[in-house]
């Protein structure tokens, strides 16, 4: 239902604040996890970061962050 209302908001030219807020939270969590994993590998940076967003059933979202851990 949430996705339905978010899509209606998008169709009429508005933006869904709740949906955007959840996307931002998920993005930050995915990037933080990517950074922690890189540090555990002994890296001090991550390059070529890619974020993938998927909407699953019942309003759930999956956000995947991938990148290459580097030491510079």
C-alpha cells in the first residue's frame, strides 16, 4: 500500500518524503557496512562504489552497496 501511494505521489509530480527518508537511511546503512568490511580487510578506502535499490513485497526495500576495497 505504501508503494502504491508513493507511486501516486510520483505520478502527480510530488515526492514521497517517507519513501525518500527510508531510501536515505538504507543508503547510509549500506555504505557504513561497506566501509566496515573494507576496514576489516585492511583497506583505507573504497572505489567504484555501486548502489542497487530493489523494492520487495510488503513495502520492504533491499539496498546493496558494492565496491573495491583499496589501500592507498
